[in-house]
């Protein structure tokens, strides 16, 4: 069962994990670490964070009222054939991935199969956890939002993936489905109105082929969650 | 890819999720929910909890110094062929699952395959989230620990699973690998000394066959975590 190579596409949660400048960053608090009065070793921690940071799920309810929460997304929508679309980002980090970039990829690798999970590889995972290089600023707070700069998915490309390619879910190796300069988050709105979940801050995708692998993306099952920490992995089947 | 039926073996995280009487329970805090000043709907939450509550991983470092933390466990140890061992618990909730119960199961279903993930079904998931019925007490705090009562795995059975059956991981549908009355947590110690992770508060296992299914257990990737929220799922392949 499950022959092949498993690849972890998840950044570690630690105090270095990257969060939106206005979001509560990950905290890991020691409750106990050491030998107890009964003579055995014991370690335990509490943790706290925004739902939106590190490698995480964006649930449709995040931007679309009445849509699915993190705990409600069917497993069938989180598991499926994967597609990796490599996108070349130049010096202009605030790039929006276009329909043309997707169709150009398809000319080389074939049409995105129906019900795929599409992962955009902008090479940004290599910049993690350097906040300034990864998302344009290491500052925190509301004023830092205007300094964000990183690639995202153009709203037209999101529409194309839903309407023309019937994708199950969309992921990207940057902090957000929308690009750093976004104000209205149209890509989020478009995807979530159709209950298509998003995966953000996905880790290094470079080991994946363009097609022919499977994705399993399992979020923490937070009831009514607008998002959740995500463990996302891929299986590359053995070559014959 | 992945034909068959996916089954979620995970309880939802909410304020009703069950935690150890002394552990920080799950908190879900609204940051924003409603229409923003830019005219679109937006919802976001923070969350906080102990690593040990709800359906969760116990990492080897929880009871064994220097062993694997939650983020370090290889995927290969969290993914594999599953075995469901149903155990009949009588009125005495503080039952310890014995070697004999395992070998009796094997007489009917065959020897546990090498490198299996063994899940014990005590029927306790049906009692969730009623704390008093599920674990013997709904009280919180240190004094409540003496009132805990629920089934666990006898240390001899843990040794047997490691030494005689070479298991990858062990799960149970109760709050702890050790039974409610445990003081020294020997089963935890035995498993974790060998870097065998544990899955606790696993949800309803009754839809699984005794053997012939796969398990994928993906914890939140907490660096140096003593445990982590776990999303655990199973795949039952199609019958021919």
C-alpha cells in the first residue's frame, strides 16, 4: 500500500514561523520539562497562534460567509492528484500568476486533469524563514501590511482554475493566495465562494514532478475554523 | 490514485474537545467576523491549547528525553497498513489491554503484519464528548486526576507490540495510551524509549475492518513538540 516516495511540503511551526504582520504569531510555552517527583522524564507544552500562519489551510468561511469551515471540508477535496506549476518570478516580487502562465505550462505538460490539487511553485519557500525576503517586510502591525510583497494568483487565474479546470484545491508557497499588494483579496473571494480551499505558505515544492503525484492535505480539524495549521504531503509513485 | 473509501478518525477541536484535567483546554478566539470597511466578508480566529488534548499525537519526547519531537517523526512512521483491534470493555472502565487480548485477536484475524499501525477500538469514542463517561470525571485540576477511569494498553502489551510485532505506531480511542488509573505511565515510557509514537483520543473506529486498510496520521508539525493536534484518516481499498 502506498508504494513510492513521500515528501513533506510543510514548514515547521516554531517561533520563527512566518505570520501575517497583524496576526498572532506562534507561541510555544513550556508547561513542564524534566524529571517528575515520581522519577520519570516528562515534557509538555501549550501552544497558541492565529489560524493563519505557517503552512496552513484557508477555509472558505475565511472570506465567504456561510461557506465551509476548516473542520467541514470533505477529505475528498483535500486528497487527490497533484499538479505543480513552476512560475518564474523576477525581481518584482508582487507578481500575479496569470491565466497565460497556466496555459503555457499546459502546452508543455498537458491540460490540468479534472479534480486536481494545483500547487504553485514560485521558489519562495527557499526564502523561508527570512520574513523580509519572503514577504517584503519583517515588521509587525497594521503599518507593515502596505510593505508586503510576494507572488500570488491573479483573480482571473483563480476563475480559470475553477470554471475551466474544476480544481479541488489550490496551494502556493507564499503567505497568501492573493499577491502581497492585494487590498480586496479577490482571489480568496472567488475561490471561497465556490468552496475551493486554499493552502498557503506551502514548503519547498521543487522535488515534485509537474504531474503524476498525489497530494494529501490534512488541516487541524478546527470546528468553524476560518483556517488551520496544515500538514501537506505528496506521494510520488515509483517509476516502472 | 487512492481508490477506496476515506474515513476520518479525528474528533473536532472545539471548546467541547476533551483535555486532561490539568491541561489547557482548546480556546478559539474571534479576531474578526463580519463585513470589513472595504466591503467584503472576513472571518479569522486565534486558537490556543495544550499539545495533549482532542485527537492528538504523543511524540516520544513527551516521556523519553532526547527522543523524537512532534515535528521530527518520519512520515514513514505515520503512514502504513492499519490494524483495528476491538476490545470488549465491561463495566470496569479502568481496563488494561493485555497481550492475551491481542493474541486472541490474532487467532481470528492472523498475526499483526510487520510495520503496522495498531489502533485499539474500546468503543469509547461513542462516549465523546461526555467527559464523565469518557474518562471518569468532568472535573478540572490536579484533584480530578485520581478520578480518571478509561481503558489503556498494558505495558506488557506495549512491549509485545514493539518486540514481537515491530509496530510503527499505536493508537487508542481513549485519552491516554496508559489506563486512567496509571501513575507511572509505563506504556508511554516503553513505547517512547523505542521512538514509537502514540495517537490518543482517536475517534470512532467502528467503520474499519480488522485489517486491510491504510492509516495516514499527520500531526501539526510543531518543532520540539511533545505532542500535537493530529488528523488521522484511513483508506479502505475497494473490494474486488
